[in-house]
C-alpha cells in the first residue's frame, strides 16, 4: 500500500482514539449531545466547542506528518 494512504488512515484513527478516550472520561454510556459537547469543550481547553473540532483536526494533521516521516 501507499505510505501516504497508510499515514492518513493512521492519523484519522489517532484522532478517533483521542476522541474515544475523552468520551470515556465523561462517564456517559452513550454518545449523547451533552457528553459530546463536554468532550469538545475539554479538547478546546474550555473556550468553545468549535475549537475542540479544530483541535481534533490539528491532531490528525500532526499525526499524519509524523507518520509520513516514520513510514
């Protein structure tokens, strides 16, 4: 497989793993709207939920560039 494709897939999985770990800390058994809002607020360091999404995107881009160097 292509190195670029592998790094992009692993980067998306890394961002998903970060989101999943943060969802685990909410203590909610289901992905309800308040739990997702709380996770995004944690990821944005308490500013707004929209910045939590940007944080996940930045995590994916950084993981992608890091994995391209490794692979």
